[in-house]
C-alpha cells in the first residue's frame, strides 16, 4: 500500500518513507520470531519430554533467541512470559542431559537466556559450558564450582567468555 506523506516533510519525505518501510519490515520479522517461539512452546506442551525432543526444542529455541537479538527484538520487554518458558525448557533439558545437575549450570542457563548480545555464542557453546561444570558436589569439585559460580555471577562476564 502506498503511503501518502504530508507535504510538510518536503525534501525529507524520501528519508521518512525509508524509515517507515524499515519499521514495517522489522515489525514483520518480529512477528515471525514471536510466531515461531509460540509454535515451539505449544509443541513442547504436546510432546513427551524425552532428552532427544528437549534437545531439539532447545536448539530451535536458541536459534529464536539469536534471531530476536539480531533483529533487536527485546524478549524481556515484548514477551517476558515466553522468555521464562524458554528458560524452563532449557533447564528441563539441562537437568536431563547433565550427569551432575548443579546450581552453576542453572545460573549459566539464566545468564545466557537473559544476555542481550550473545554474538557468536550458540547452543553448542551453551552445551560445552554446562558440561565444563558438570561435576558432583564432592570436596574435590567444590573449589572449582565455587570459582565457576563467581565467574558466572560476575555481571561483566559475557557468556562467550565462559569457555576461556
């Protein structure tokens, strides 16, 4: 549909029109991201929570989180309930996939899901980070896990830096 801009824009009409078209494109992209998210969440409710199905859903959900970030869609503002459901599914997978589920892993999942700019960090990186701290609570591991917890809890440490 053609957009009739008021004559008051004068020479800037072309710029204003370009901004409006960009906003329309971004809105369509955001609607697509939100539609995909809710489709996976509905699918999750219907499917059995096997480790394989959870992992597949987590892969898809992580791609959606990344796409939301690439398009500047702030899930915290646009769909906080959906984001909490995503975190819940990621935590369900973490509980099933890890040999020694622990608090550090939970903190990693929360930090990654809430981080606003994951950059090159992807689902495989999340899996690696969780497995790095997949340790029992014995005395030999308590120092390692407490240090890992401190790194994860540091607000300035990005998820991409967890592997270092």
